[in-house]
């Protein structure tokens, strides 16, 4: 993913948790997107 907020990140599919995980922080793609969209929009965002 290339984000205007946090820059480039590589997410890997984790079979066990069935989620895309950023290995450096162990954060899920959904969590990263929710956090960054909230910063940009100024309102809480809940995906999925």
C-alpha cells in the first residue's frame, strides 16, 4: 500500500488470522486504513 499519510507499507496475508498484516508493526490493513482515514476525514471510520 502507498499512503499519503504513512508512506509505503507491505502487507502479507496471514492465514491464521485471515487478515492482511504489516509485519513491522503486526497491525492489520483494516486498522491502518481506519486510522489513516480518520485522520484525513476528521471523523471515526469503521471498516468491515
